[in-house]
C-alpha cells in the first residue's frame, strides 16, 4: 500500500525545475515529511548507465524507437526498485521528470505515435502514477537566456542541441497533457521570479496533497 505522496516536475530544459524542486523539498521537510529526490533518466545504477547512453553526443545515430525503449527501461527499473518501496514506507518522492517527458519529447517532439508512448508508459509504471505533476513554463526568450549562461560552463548533451522547433513541440506536448489530465497536472508560469513560483507550487501541493 502506498503511504507517501509522489510528485513529478516537468518542463523543458531551463524552465527552473531543479531550483523549484529544492524549494519544495525544503518546505516539505520543514513540515516534517521525509523526502526522496530522484531524476529521470537515472536514479538507479542501471538507470544512470542508460542515462549516459541517452545523453551521449556520440550517439547521434540512435533511432527514436531505441530512445523511447531506453527511457522506458530506466523508468521500469526506477519504479520497481526505488519509487514503490519508498512510497510504501511512507516517504514522499519528488522526481525531476517522469513518464510525461516521454509523451512530450518522444511523442510530440520526435513524432512517435502518442498512444504508443502512453501504452509503453503504462507498462513501465503500472499503477505508480504521480499524485501531482507540476509543469513549469517559461517563455522561449527567458529560457534561452538562462541556458546560454549555463552552457558556457558545461558541455551540451544530445537533447540540448535539438532545434527550437523541437522544443516548441515538446512545450505544446506538456500543455496537451495538462489539458487532458487537469486533476493531476498543473501548469505554472515561472517568469515572476523564483520565490513567487515556489509560492504557487506550495499552494498547489497544500491544496491537492496535504
Ligand atoms: P537532463 O540533463 O536531466 O535534462 P533537464 O535538465 O532538462 O531535466 O537530461 C534529460 C534529457 O532527457 C532532457 O533533455 C529531456 C530528455 N527526456 C526525454 O526525452 N524523455 C524522457 O522520458 C525523459 C525522462 C527525459
């Protein structure tokens, strides 16, 4: 039986997920909840190996079908070996990305059939659906400015070098998911600053989960 709550954060790269996850985890811990933070792909030894393959710039020849299966493989491992046992112990799980990213990136972004991605998601996660999903939205201009700053100091992965058109399709994918599942998925605009965004997220968590 599931006792902890499961929250996922989604959105395109540069939308501020990492910062907001940290704020929310601090808030929930201050209220006495135990929290485990995860990221996808990754979060297990096998998942981290798969992550390396997925992000590696040398793997430009990867087909979109192979890409989807690798994300689902990492997810299947994470759900069974980490997420379910953690929730059963009454610990909350917050994941930086989860199954909605496959619908948005491999479905809307790459153009794989969305119903196919959804069935593979179903198979990988079973009943382990998030209780709440926060999709962070930021205007293309604001995001590009943040990313330019960040990428000066780091190296690019296979998704960073995708076109603006691809990223636009991914964003519209997240919006479509939110429209289809309004009870689970909440879109939050993050242009009004970190603190303001964190406040909006806390309100959603309080309203839906506490
Ligand atoms: P990461 O560095 O974690 O990106 P971010 O900081 O944007 O979260 O890299 C993960 C990349 O994988 C990211 O560009 C989104 C992509 N992705 C998919 O295409 N499908 C998926 O199912 C998941 C989980 C991630």
